């Protein structure tokens, strides 16, 4: 309810036919609202966006809205000016919004194709998708370090080649999603005997693998807590997962200027997937504030003053 009030109500954004600003010159509002989806990684990215924009002379405010169904229409309306997004996931979300829940997916492991599809879906809504950076947060699969050493595993192909039966700790939707259990079977030949519905990257899911109840856990490439459970990622060497690169998405009419693009693009030259995992760890495990972690990182890279 607080998020609804902050955004002026929970109604959806204007229809595409009413969005007359789509073809207008890009805007350059000097005070910008940076949106966060309310989880650690999104908070960190929002803080970094705000700091980079402030360094470029913009005033900023961060607004946390934990539901994409709320913040995306607000982005279209200009109540939020910029948000960090995930290329393939956001492309599929916009595609479903435009063409129905049963529309074929447009996100893919191909970064270029995914970005092309995303920009085509975003533009009619008055949104600009800036260039994707090096950091990517996509589904990933982990085993215990001991299990990997015993069976000489570095990749998911290695696991498939062993022929070992595998119980997978994941969300219950993993049973049917092509990038989860079905994909592991079809692309990698992994003998997934059951999906243990403990969630994606949750503590119970990791503990189930740690104690040998399950052998494989679905998590993400920026998971900051794998070491705590003695887990290691297996490389997605056949590119099963979609290209969920981090991308800033802006409201064109308010924040589509070259000044905004230049400010936010500076992050692309430095931020890696490993960096993002480490920053998540500083917040989640070391209990540091996202704004402090974000500033320390950018200052260390010479992008903002300490």
C-alpha cells in the first residue's frame, strides 16, 4: 500500500495509443527517481545508479517498489525515471504484457538477440534500454565442493557425463520450466530424478545439498553465500540459461538524454558478475548498508569521490 501511495495509485500505465511522448526528443530532467525492486542486488544497483547520476550533476531520490507489476507502469508514466533490470527476464515480461501470457518467449542465451527483442518491446512504451554491462545474474546450478572434486566436475556437461542420479533442490516451477529440470535433461543429459521444492537459492535448498539429501541446487550466478555452505557453481557450458545481463531502463521523456546515458554507462566498464556477487555478500553476510557498499565500490574504481 505504501508503494501504491508513493506512485499515485496502483492503476496500470496509459495505453500505448495514449503515449504521445514516445517519439518526442529524449528528456533531461535534472531530478530523477531511481527505482529499486527491494532486494539486495537491486538496492545496490539503484544506489550505484544514483551516485553516478549525482556525480554527473543530477539530483536523485531512490524509491523501493518490490513488485514489477507496480514499478514498470510507474516507469512508463514517468513516476520512476530509471530502474536496473535483467535483459531476458524483462524482455519476456514485456512480451507477455503485450502479447499475452502464452506468447512465445523472446529472451534467449544470445545477448544481442535478447537486447534487440527487449528494445523493440520497450520503445513503444516510452522506455529506453541502455547498453548491457558485463555483469549477468542468471540461473545457475551448484553442487558441494566435495561432490565436484570426487567426480571431477567443473561444468554441467561433466555432471551429465557421469550418469549419476540427481535430486535437484529448486522452486516447484522447475519441474516444467525449460531452463530448469527439462533443460538439464535435454541439453545436458543429467538424470534429474526429482525436484525438491525448497525454492531458488534458499537456505533450506542449500542445506539440502550440503547434507547430501539433494545433489544439485538451483541458485544464481551472483549468489553471495555459496562458500558458507561449501558449494560451487557448475559452468553452463552449453548456454542453457538466458542472457540476463544487467541493463538500466529509463523513461525516455524524462531521462533519455545523452547525459544520463553517459553517467550510467560508466558502470558497464567495471562491474562484473564476480563483483556483484561480492557486493551482495558485503550486504547480506557482512551486514553493511547498500549505500555504503555502493559508494566504496564506485570510489575504488575512481568513478565517484570517497
